[in-house]
């Protein structure tokens, strides 16, 4: 996984709540068997509308998506995270994320930052009045900084450490192979098996 | 202090606990399908890893599979590649697979329970958010992303941060014409699509205890639509009876040991939930959604709400956008909303009881002129049972299409899709924009409401059919 320490980039203001994963990446894109090439599917239906923010030249190249609450609801598709990253986003800010989406983001090094609605509103207004304005998302200091905005955010210490170091979860877990094997010897015999080996 | 059901199941699966770190949880059953697994198998290959427990892993094909002409090559080359990729991955890594054409194929969340692989007190995961379905057995079951799928394949464990607990107590009994689907839609409308965020919900109370296993699965299935990590129901005699005798159910002494353990899986009297919600079952009525998220619903007897009536700014804006997308106007009675497509199926309502109740409404009746009704059993086993009971004949005689098992129009990854502007009454779980096809509009309903709507051509419940003719054999 890519490590995340701090990132400075322009804001894309997405004034919508309940941005579900079917909007982020529609189901027909899920037939691909790779982790890349999803950028054209990102918000595909909304991008048909010329007024949609991603179609506005002024926001091209923005890397920090700022959205309303309940971002990433719905399906468990990690493709939603890949699509955002393939498009170029490094961080997403919202007052509330769906659990699975948030977990998927952290696994891929896409930082999700929870900020209260008024701060989100302030970032929207800032980016709408001046699309060239830059925001810094600093995971080391756990702060979001933009002209006139300075907001701290929480992230559980363990997740933060994994992100900062860009650690691979599977290698970490495999260090515990002995505990896993020990647990397996304790498992009750009545638990089902899908096949006899 | 006592523990909740969810805390007990969690506690029994902790492989490693360390302060300030997520618990490492052991996973009893890992379900796979074609959509969220290819990149995970790729990861294993790249790192030279194997599947740790192929005997706790099972795969089926469901999202991409066609529901017509299943003996012919799949027309869409991308869908075909994805299915072929799953077949190759399962063969290479030794995973049991039920492909299209197999008698055990079907929607992954229908297949697990019917094989008896889903049992109380287990941890069950799948790269699919509706894994919450399996919580109906008193299992801790949750959807995971593809990176986590790879993690479980490689280690049979998952590092998981602790959850909060919520009790949803449903008091009294559901009225006769109110189903589990109406109940869960009402729950989501009440607590909102983010209301369950971070929680494992335990559904309890008299109304829940009286539900069949299939209805309990409908409830737990849609926990994710309330934003919850998982939904659970304490196992009881209804659960044990459902599991008993199934292919993978324990037998003999194992059965006795299992039941003894399962009986301990109840929330202790002195356990404390982080949040509690109480719902009076007797006040519920058939429920439908009018918007583009599952929380935007109302009783069928009501009208499309006025966005101005929402106090919260965000909810107001969301309602405005939803009405625009759905082509509805505030104040329009929901019963007068015309519908051109009806879909009965999915992991929410594609089991045999769902098909029976839709068939009971359709028996001796005809779907309305110009109405397209698809009936898609959740699995091949469900289809075989329905055929044995003659339900397929009831559907086709009424003018509905009887299809092969799969996810189908629940998400339209196969050819079963809505056209732009088409409006469906659907027994599935998501009414997101374009979910069932680009520009398609979805109203979430129960199987009974779906069938009545098919007959009348507008949103309706079986009670509205009394003037058409008395239903036979109900
Ligand atoms: S039936 Fe629908 S919700 Fe269920 S697994 Fe298939 S696509 Fe997902």
C-alpha cells in the first residue's frame, strides 16, 4: 500500500449527501478483473450532466474531494476506492463515511477525513469562490489547513500508523501465524467445513 | 456485566487481542463470488501465497450470470471473462465452486444458509455488503472489501476494530398484511441510512421471535441499508429447526454439542446496548420507498412527501434531488404511482417463502397490460422447490417471466436492466440512482406489494385487489 503522510492539492466540492457506491462506480464497471482503469467510470452517470463539478474545467486536477454526509454508502465494492484513486484523488473529506468504504480506503492509502458539516461547508464555499485554492491534509499533525480553515481530525492510532508507514496488513497478520494455528486447534469440531481435504 | 449476543460471538473468535490495536478475528466461513474476488486472487499470486483454509471457503457465480439461455455461452465478453477468471482461480487454489448450471448455484447469501453452512455463533464474511443476511442465524456476518477478501484467503482472519451495539426491539405482533420487508423498510426510514453506522444491530422482541428464518434473513439483509456493520437475531428453536438436517448441519453428538453452545448465544439480561430503538409492530403497514436511498420510504397509504417538510437542510436537498430523479411530485398519493416493471428476487426476497407469497397474490390473476414482471429465484434449489410446488406455472399463467437463478435486476450486471425512465417495483434492497439500469427508477417493496402492483399497474398492496377477484387458495 502507498503510504500517506501529508498532501496538498485543490478541492473538488461535491455538494451531495448519501453519495452511494453505485454513483461512485456503477455496477457494469465491476466486471473488470484488475485494480486500475476505473477513472472513466467514476461518477459516470453524473458526469453526463455538463454542470457536474467534475466537468468544470476549473476543478480539473483537484485531488481532495469534499462531500456531504454518508459518503460511500451501499455496496462493499473496493472498486469505488480504486476509481477515486485512479482519477487522481488522494483524500476525501465528509462529515460521515460508510464503514466498509472507510475500511477499504484505509487499505489502499486513500485518506478519509471526517470533519463536521460547518467545516465542510466552509471548504465548499472556499473552493466555489476560488477553485485554485489549495488545502493541505496533514496526517502527521492530523489537521486540515486551507485559507481561513484549520480543523483537527480524529483517526484511530493504529489505522494512522498503518497509513503513515504504508504497511501491508497481510504480512503483519502472518507474523501471528502461531496464534492463528493455536486458535484453530481450539475450534469446536461441530463447525462446518465446505469440503473434506 | 453481561454481554450482548454480538459481543459473545466476537469474544469467541478473538485470535489475538492487544491494547490499542484491532482484534484479530478468526473467520469460520468465507463466501466468494466473481465480482469482488479476482483482484484478491491476483494479490495472492503476486506474493506467492496460498488459500489458508480451502475447507472454510466456498464460491458461487451470481452477479453476472444470465437468467435466460444459461446453456449458451455468455454474450457479454466482459462478464464471461469475470466468470472464467473465478473458475480458474478456484481451480488453481482448490476452492469449492458452484458455477452456472450447477444445482447449488445461486445468490451467495441464499446458497450459504440453504447448504446449512451458515450456523449460529459463526463469523461469516464475503466481499459483498449483504453478508449481513447470515446474521439471521445469530452469526456475526459482515461484508468486506477486496483487500480484506485477500486477507481472509491468506490468513483466515481479519483485524477488526470494535463495534458499538444497538438493539432494535420490535414489540407486539405484525399485522397480517405486513411483512418482514415492510418492517425493515420502516426501520431504515426511522433511523436513516447512516443511523446504524459503526453498530452491530440486534433485532429482538416478540415480532422478531415470531418470524420464520427466511423473514429474519430479509431483516438482517437490509441492516447495511441502515449503515450498520451487521445485523443479528438470537438463535432459537426456529433457527435450530431450519439448520437441522441440511447438508452441512452437524449430526449426532456434534449436533447436541452445537445446540448446547447455540443456546448460550443470547444477550444477557444485564447486558447494556450502546443504543436502543423500540418499534411498535402493531402500528406498521405495507411500506414503499419513494426516493433514491433506502431511508426515503413511507407507508403505501401516504403521499410523496414535500421536500420543504424536512427540517434538516441536507435531507431537504436530498429529497428534492430524489423527486427530480424519480419523476414524482410532492403530494402525489403513492398508490397512484404507475409502474411498468416488477422484479421479484434478490438476496432480500428471492427465497421460497417470498415466491410463495408473490404467487399466492398472482394466482388466478393477470399482470397488467404492458407490465413486465420478472421472477428470479435466489438459487437453483429455490427454483427447483418452486417448480415442485407449481409456482412457476402460477407466474407464467399470470403473464410473468420465470427466470434462472441469480442477482439479475437487483443490480443489472447481466442483461436484466431497466431502460432510462422505466419504473420498477422491486423486492431488492437498493433504490440508488441507476442501480437497476441507467436512468431506471426503483421503488423497494415486499413480494406481496410487488405482485399486487404487477396486477394493478400502480403501487398497490394485496388489499387493493379485492375488487379484482378473491385470491384463490390464500
Ligand atoms: S441479490 Fe443484489 S444485493 Fe444480493 S448479492 Fe446479488 S446484487 Fe448484491
